[in-house]
């Protein structure tokens, strides 16, 4: 019998990766002679939307740059990020305790992230928690990525779960849209940047702390 399954987003959900992402973007800007265009605190929410979002925001603060430069700098950013992937990153309080409780209650758990798979594998291994997750699907694992529902479904299947008895824990509109496209509930965390923005997305549930996760999961998928 396939298991009930909880799939987690990574950036902004399991871990605050914004500091290292912004550092990588700023290294690109410095190499172009622009200095540090992003602020680790004020721009944290943008960082958790991905590399291209950071590059667009930074270039919007300087003249003469367009999407061509975003495309050119994206692989440079990924290289810089890979070289210092866990300097400032930390797991959110209670995240892994909650994952372990789910596993002990016989839920399958996995990860579906729009971070490139290799970087996600490296980060989770470096943080010492990769083995807690039965699957990890990255942005380049499949021909599609979130919010395409197949990204979620494949993470569930690889974890040994049943897509019809699954949900997605995330923090952005992309996660909410993925769950809706998949016809499954979403739980969005509100402890990252942009709490009000998260609440406005109207997911099936929100949590302010990982201590609340077990009860909400049980209510939504049994």
C-alpha cells in the first residue's frame, strides 16, 4: 500500500537560503563593477524566488541592463553559489523534528524544489539531512518544473507515495499553484519573508511554526 506523502519545498520552507543566494548574486554584480546591488535583509524574499529574480531586481537598480544580461549572468551566479552554498544557510527551527515525526507516523516525505537538482543534493547533504527524505526532485530533474503538477507527482512517486493522498508544504505562489494544478492541498509557512503575501495566497492551510505541522497534515490528508 502506498503511503500518505508530504512533499516539501526547499528554499524558504525547509531552510533559509537567502543569505548565500544574495551573496552569489552580489558577486556577479561586483564582477560587473556595480557593487553589491542586493541587501541580505531587505531582499530576502526575492532571493527565495530564485536566481533570475535576484538578477532582475539587481539590474533594475542600475542602468543599461536587460534580460540578455540576466541570461548571461545566471550560470555565473550558479557557479558562485555552488562554491559557497552553506555559509549563511540554516534549517528553520523545528523543521527536521517535524519531518522525523511525520516519518515515525508512517508518512513518506520528499522534496520538490526549483533549485537545480545537483545544488539541492549538495546543500541537503552538507546540512546533514539528505537521508531524511525519500525523494528529491530539482528544477532540471524532469522536462517540467513547478508549478507543473508532474513535478509534485514524481516527487511523491519516488518517495513511494500516493499522489492522491499527498500535499505540498511551501512558501510561495509557485507552491500554491503547483498544489492546485495537482489537485492536492498546500500548507504554506508564514515564518519566512513576506508573511502577509503568503496569507493572501489563500492556501488550504498556513503554519507559523513547524510545531503545528503534524496536526494540519493529519487534518488535510489523514
